[in-house]
């Protein structure tokens, strides 16, 4: 099973996170399938690869709670719903 989750980067007390698609059995710093975004909680910056995120969500990837909140803030789920109704 694939999950969209955060991967910690940066230095001490200045954490930044990559949003990655990763196998559930991998550890937090494990090898990811693909990098799909970037999140900096200090500067409150979010950079997302929307096409890659939509691809993994359509294939059944499950976002973690934190990543789901980030995606809701960026309104990714509205685009996912629009793409699904468009294809049907």
C-alpha cells in the first residue's frame, strides 16, 4: 500500500518536510517512490506537484492526516472530484 506522507529534512530546530509517495512498510526517512511536494511550517510555504498527487490518489494512495490537511488547504480534493466526474 502506498501512502502520501511527510519526510523530514533540514537541520535541528529548522525542520522542513518533503511530501512523498512511499510504501507503508518503509520508515520515515526510507526510500520514497516519488517526491510530490514540499512543506515549510516555519515560513508556511507549500509547493505541490498537483498532477503527481492526483495520480497517486487515483491509484488508491492514502494521505496521512497531516498531508490530508495540507491538501485540503490547497483544494486538491476538489480537483480530484472534478477529474473523476469528468472521466465518468
